[in-house]
C-alpha cells in the first residue's frame, strides 16, 4: 500500500488511445520527471485536481509520444490516492515504453485488481461493490450489466447493513440486560425478538432465493435442446442464432455430438446445448451422442423439447416426456409451416404432461420465436427483471455467507420457541452478524481478499 503502482488500464493492442494509470503518493513526482507540458507556465506541483493537460512524454530529451495527462488528487479518486492517467496513442510499443518509463522513475507494476483492492482497503467501496466491478467488466448482456451496476451503486451493501443493524441492536440489548439486570429486564423481549428475526429471516431468504436468478442473469440459462432425430433441433438453433451454425439435413441422426452456443435473447443469455436425437439405436457412435444428451439435460436450467408436428407421438417421444416431466421445460411443436393438424400431437403430449408449456413454431420460417422469448422471460423472471427494488446476488461467496446467516437466524427462532436462556440467542445472533459482515468485507481474511482481486484484469 506504500508503493506507487502503474499499469496499462486499457486492452493492449493497436487502437486510438491507450491509458497508463499511476496511483500512489509519488504519482505526481513520477509524471513530473517524464512530462513536458505544452504550456510552459504549467506546474505539476500546483496543478488543479481533475484537469487534463497536453504535452509530450520525454526520456533523455527524446520525445516518446504526444499525450494528454489527467491529474486527480487524493482523496477524491478511485483509489483515494493521487492518480495520474497518461492518454497516449494506442500502439503496443509506445504504450509499453511509457509504462517502462513510469517504473524506471519510481513506480512498480500493479498486480491484477490492485487499484480496486486499494479502493476497498482505503474504504471507498466495500467488498460487494468491489466484486461488482468485475461483474461490470464481464457482463455478457444488458441485464447482467444492469445487475452489476446496481451492486456497484451499493444496493447489496445497503440491504446487508440494514440487516446487520437490526441484529446488532438485539445483541446489544441482550448484553446490556445481562450486564445490568437490576435496571433492565427481558420481560416481553422474546416476542419482540421473534418478530424482528422473522423479518430478518424473510429478507435473507429472499436474497438467497434471488441468487439463482442472479446466476442466470450473469452466467446465462443452461439450456438443452432435446428431441428425436430430424425433429428440427438444429434448425431451431440456427433460427435463434440467425446463421447456419449447426448442420441441417434430411438424414436422421446428423447430429452425433453436443454443440454449444451462447445466444442473447432480449437481454437474457441462453447457454444452449444442441444434442443428438434421442431414439433407440444400435449405432455405437450415435449411442454415445444420446448418452451425452441425457447427461446434459440432467444439469440444465431449461429443457427445450422439439417435436415434429407432422408425425405422431411414438415411444421415443414418451421416453423424452418422462425425462422432463418434473423439469422446467418448453415443448415446441415444429414444422407448422407444413400446414398439418397437430392437435392430436398436442393432446397426446398433454396426456403425458398435463401442465406442459406447448408452443407452435416453424424453425424454417422463423414463426413463433417471439412467443418463445416471452415465455422464457415469464418462466424465469416473471416477465421482467426489476432493478429498483430487487437485489440479485450473483456471487457464490455471498450466497454461501447468506445461507450461513440464515441458518443462525433460524437457530435463534428455534431457541426462543424452545425457551432457551437469552445468552443462547446472543451466540447465534453474533454468528449471523459476522457472516453478513463477510459479504461487505467488514470482517474478512487477507487470503480471501487476495483471491477475489486476483480474478481482476491488470490495470483495474
């Protein structure tokens, strides 16, 4: 933390500009050795904060590049330290040359995530906001970006702090009564504590429940396409992709292996696995493909079962229906462009799966895809993803801490119901308080902090 650090903050490659960022107590003195401003009256020592100045980077009286340099004084910066950002031309050679000059003049190379780590350690952001930074960078769709931005703005922090405050009040009250029983009393307290903890339990339970939606928003919905050979699985994937990604022929069993693609559908990412057609076969290679299809379906968030609407339901269909009857699934009756009556097919499917979601589509003619999108949004996010009131947990670490806190709160409620002494309440309340503290970094081990920030890119 005492070192002044420097790193390239933009992607390394040929581009319009690159940015080299310097942060630390010596940031201004380092740039002073390198920067010759166009304005001869300019002084680094007297520079106004959050201003940009034009000049050149110079080494041994040799100009390396024309640059714009941003000066930002502590504490109103990302790291709360003095920061200098050098905006140079985007060539790889010139960018590395300027970074090397920064290091030569007293900076050291920044570690991955060290700027954000300093922002956390210096108290500018908490740990949940720091994790949100990498979520913003890695966002795969607009919904993932919106979720990460809400976390960065502190919606998780605010919720966790509110919960901890309720818990801390009760810990303090219990300790006060135990320390001064002559002036304070537990009369009627158990009922008040139960009411408070029921509220806390409900709020934590909601956060844990939303964590699965948070995972799907950021990582995408694990989706597997099932069906018999030649039902139109690959045609459907191609229709969603808008390109010929999967091989489509009239020959049954063309798809022998799984094919994986990520599709952005109305701001929702579908991680789709197109699988081999499921049927009884003696072909060894096809059997392996079918086994992979079944295996992929076992871990899927969503199963899309495609049925050829021009053919009657057979035993292979019934095997698939039996596989998916207790799973989140959408059944697509394909080939409606052939103008066939598929009511009998629908009736047979509903006799096997009474509550099945069934849609008519034509993968070939792109019919029914809009309805399919709306059904997915309603199935997973109740038609909309609300960023105003909902808090979506996207970190497995945070979810684990919430689950531990939830368990401790339930232990408190059980202890009240069992008539246990008040000091038992305090033990579990303290555990819940600490677990929630881990989420925002109020109490966290150094090795965990290091692990989190190692996942960042260098320069951030």
